[in-house]
């Protein structure tokens, strides 16, 4: 498994990570098999959040970690907080500290390698977040910090108050969710794709050496479904199948490789709880796409160039 340098941390993380959002319904034995498979594939990075399965995903993982053939210090465990499901986003110091304590208990660990603010809170007070982060770092409960779904202005605002460097921004990105790069390709145009909705998140991350983590890499739209083997996208699936046959991998591996081909050194979050599918998806980390192959898939997804 190839690795990347996680932001400014110096930590070498696997280029694909295991996201455990869907782990809640699994038995401990099933979850242990998923974790052992991930480790066997060279994955050393785990991503969770306090709202996944209303906390049960983290609890199941914590039980699986005790049974798995890997020790805590061999893994980089990350969680996210700040969403009070269905009610509000909450970046108050009290909520952040409670969110981390809850995740430590559920995961059965003494510290998080990284803690991310899950979605921007309109009522965020950077100084209050900074106080929470300082307490978490001083106490040894969190080693690194980041954000998820933030635009560059929001990152700058928060960073202005922090003593720690934000090293991660977790965003939706994949073959059928390309708005983060479409506008750049359509610079100086007046079509819909030329609109920059997010302030140049990828360019910002590259300039500031933040690692982008791609969530839901096989989804199209926003939580609308998976594009792989979806009859809505015959041209894309045909192009991916042809390339997969050529590379002797699956279409999901091509979807992974397509993200990893971008020079931003994006880390891909894999969320399947099927060990076979996990291996197929992760195989994309070892697939090298040419520039033309990358663009061919981009075109097959319905995109164009000026």
C-alpha cells in the first residue's frame, strides 16, 4: 500500500482509509474481519464520527479492535464531531470536549490521532474552538486537528485563532462529484461549470499543504446513490469496465485510482463493510492511470472541456 504525508504532520498514512460509518449493524466478529482485511491490505487509517450509527459504529469498532490482529499504536484513528443530529451544528467548547470524550469511550482508546470538525457551524467562535483544541492537545486526548466540508475562508478564519495547524479537510470528491475541479477547467467561461461554489478548496489545500480526504468516492450527486453498475450511467460504466479489463482490476479500483491520480495527493475514504469489496476498492491504490485515461473517464462521466 502506498502512503502519503498527512498534511504537515510528518505522519505516513495509507493512501486509502477505512471509513466505518456503516459498521453499526455488524456483529463484532464481522467488524473484526473487516478491520483485519484492511490491515492485511496495508490500510493503517480509520475514519469515524460521533454521529455514525448514533455512536454505535465507533462502539462496534472499539470492540473489534480488541479482537483484531492489530494493536492500537499501529493505527491512525480519526473521528469527527460538531453535529447534533437534526438539531444544530455545535462548535462550543463544551460540545467539542464532550464529543471527543464520548468517542474515546466508544472507540476504547486513550487518544485520537486526529479530530475533525464535521461541518461548518454558522455560530462558530474561533477563539472558543481554539480553547477546546488546546485543552484536548494538552491533555493528550487529540494529537492532530482538521475540518470537514470547509471552504478556504472558513479554514482561514478558524486557523487565525489556533495554535495548531489544521492538516486535513474532508470533502466529497469522485468521478461523479467533480465540482471542485470543474470550475478550474472552465476558467474564463460563462457556462454553469465555470462557477466556483466553494472557493477553490483543492487549490487552497495544495498551497497550504492540507490533506484532502475524499468521502463517498463512488457516489453521484449528494447522497443520491452509487454510479458503479448504475444503468443511469452506461457510458461511464462501459469506459470504466474497458479500463478495468485492461488493468486487470475492478471498476471500483479504477474509481479509486482516478481520485489518486490527481496531484493534490488526496486520501480516499473507503466505506464498504464487505471484505471482498474492500480489497477490490483498495486495489486502485496500485493502479497507475495515464493522463489520457484520466481525462477519458472524466469525459465519460459527462464532463467536457472548453
